[in-house]
């Protein structure tokens, strides 16, 4: 049995739920108890707008593909599998809700469903542990209203170079990439991501260089790098780094890595002034780090006007 993907316990529903035809929100339902019958019953809830399902298996995932086609009002969908080894195929969904705005997947997908690229009202995509072998950005970058994209915890573990082509992601404002252990490069073409404001890259051990093309992102205001390889960090040295020129236009640059073994203690680099100068005595709690790793808590600025963090 693989590791569970669900920190919190889902709601266990006993008996039929299909009679609640006017139900609009159904959150964090444990599908492992009701099984296929429960998921099949969901097809009667045609007014659902917000649906969260946890502990899905291959069998309940297949049932969901059928039930979800009746949910034409659905705007938010969250699906989490029972463990990291389970695999589901959501490709058979032939007509997902055209109203879908937020899509979150946690767990291994047999493949990236083709229908996602047709959801032009999507504003948010969050994928975790999906283990996609093909570049998901190819399918996502033509979503004209997408504003936020998060790929974390082996969401992508293919060998392809991730690429964002000219005109890609016209309204995207935030990208977060974390724990993508196979990622070796990210290439951003000129005239892609015209509205991007924040780019965060964390714990990608094979990514040795800052994504190429960042220099073209004129609206980028925050760059966050956490626990990246030493080669990556060294390339961003303002004095000697070969790639500092790529990011020097960004007002806020946050670079942090663990200072010693254990869960406490980080070193923070202020790239906007003296790269090798450490923030003395800076520590963070790992739990807090999970919630605040975006670096949004800004409380200082250097003499060049670039904002820095003190956590």
C-alpha cells in the first residue's frame, strides 16, 4: 500500500445522496466508504458547483467520469486519490462542465486528459503527484483565462524540456513549481507570459540554471527560489554569476536554502545587494514554511529599492 495523499479525513456518507438534487456544494467526501455506488449516485446532483472527492481508486475514478458529465454547473473540482501508487484515467470524460474555473488533482494520472485544454473558463490549475510524463504546459498554455498554475510533488516527472511558447499563458499571473525531481530546464519564449507577476521554483534538484527567457518578463515582480542546487545559486551571484543578468530587472528576489541538517534553520540570500551576506540568526519552522514559502511576508527593502525578506 502506498503513502496516503490525504492529511485530513474525508466526510463519510452513509446511504444514498442522490435525493439531494438541489445541492450546490459537496466538500471533502471520502469515496472509499461508499465506493462506486456513491460516485454513481453523484450523477443525480446536476446543480453541483463545488465538488471535492478524496480517496479515489481506479474503479471510483471510472465511475466519476460518467457522473461528472451531468454536472453542467460545476465550477470547482478537487480530486485526490487514495494513495501515491493508485492510478486513475480521467480521459473518458467526454463533456466536462464548460463553467469549470478551478481544477485540482492530487494523485497519479494515467495521462493528462485532453479535455482540460478545452476549458477556456479555467482560472486555476493545481496538480500534485500526478506524475505526468508529457509536458503539461503544452496543453495549458492556450487557456486564455488561466491566472494561476501550480505543479508540485512530482506533478511532472518526464524528461522533456518544459517550454512556454510565444503567446502562451496570456493571463497567467502566478506559476509555482516545486519538488519536480526530473526537471532539467524551463524555456520561456519571448512574448510569452505577458502578465506574469510571480514565479516560484522550489526543490528541483536537477534544474541547474534559472529558466531562460525570464529577462523578457517585464511584469515579473517576484522571483522565489528555495532549496535549489548550489550551481543554480552560484549562477545568480550579482558579481560573478553567469545568469544574474536574466533576473536583475525583478524588484523582489528571494533565495533560501537549509543552513544545516534538521528541520530548522535557513540561510537567506539577498540578491539585490551583497549575495554572500547571510541573514544572521534566521530560523523558520517547517510547518510555517509550508504555509509561507511564497515569500509574501515582506518587511524590508535594500538601498536599491529591491524588497527582501526577514522571516
